[in-house]
C-alpha cells in the first residue's frame, strides 16, 4: 500500500497530493519500518525536492510529512542531511511570509536540534 501512496506524491492535483501526504505522515509517525521504507523508496528525497516550488498551503503539509519520516530515526536524519534538507528548509523559511508554514518549519528545526 505504501507504493500506491508513494505514487501519489507526484500527482498533479493538489488535493490528492495533500491526502497522500496525510496518509504517509500518519503511517511514518513513530513507525521505524515505515520510516525506513520512505527513505529507501526515495519518498523523502521527492518531498525535499518539491518543497521549494510549493505554495505555503501545500508546503506546510510537506514539512509535516518530512518531519514524520525523520523524527526519532537517526538513519533518516542522516538521509535528510545528505539530501540537503536543512538548506531546503532554510530557503523556504526565508522566502515564506510569517505564518503557519514558518511555525511548522521552526518546530521541525527544534525537534531536529533536540535529537541531533
């Protein structure tokens, strides 16, 4: 079922994409086997690469999904670093208006600092 959800991460319709993100976020949250699958299947890299081109309403969901894949998983954190996740988040933070997306990114940063 994860492969089916993973295919929707490149779906052109925003609603379908965001629904896939919600499912993936829920599945990956504190679930090491799913987190490992997300890394090995390239889903983390897909989300990081799409983040900069997304509008804020979509990017917030993407940040949450990335956070769910990485949180409390050292191997996922290393993958996040090697995929330039920190740089991508910093860039998105710098170009975003003050609001929920910035709060989501800063919360994620705080979580990463606590576990790194």
